[in-house]
C-alpha cells in the first residue's frame, strides 16, 4: 500500500511539474536556455562571431553577416538548425567540434519550435506539443533543474 501511495504521489508531482512547464513561454523558458548553453559564448553580447548574436529573441531575428538564421515555420531552411545538423567534422558545423554539442533532444525541440513559427511569447501549451516533444521538454527541464 505504501508503495502505491508513493508512486501515486510521485506521478502527481511529475504531472504538476509538467503543468507548470507548459505554462511557460517557449522561447524564454526552453529555447533561450539551450542557445545560452550552446551558442552564446561565441554569439553573445561580448563576442559575436559573424556579427551574430543569439542572446535575445530580437538578436536571433536580426541574424548575422550572412542574413537570417531562422525561418519561422521552415525549420529545415533555418541556417541555425542546418549548421547544427551538419556532420561534426564538417566545415561550418556549429557549435565548433571542441565545444559541448546540443543533445538530440535539444535539436529536436529547436526544430519543433521553428516548425511552429518560432514564437517569442507563446506558451508550450498554446503550441500543443505531441507526446514525443512533451517527453523531450520534460527531459530537458529535468536536466536543467538543480538537484535538491
């Protein structure tokens, strides 16, 4: 009986955590932290290689010396995603080979966000992610939370 109650409590806590997560803005709560961790060291306010900054939504939209880096609604045509999907050893792969690489889940979530139109202020719930994306969002969220 104790095990059943413990499991039920854990499931409720997990669902409440996800409920809180789906009410956060996608860009500020999920996309920006990924960019911050993987891209901003080279494309931020202090250092902006290729005249590209990825530290804010406005800068992301502005693009860099080669123009736009995202095409809302067209994930596969977005330069940002294209560079991440190049083979690790290919010229132009981002982030550089000697830097921490985005996880498969992070890349998939970025692709999903781009496909949904790359909104700045919409909440996760408003974009109605499918089960696979919801699971990825939860996994990313768990990794980014500090241990109690």
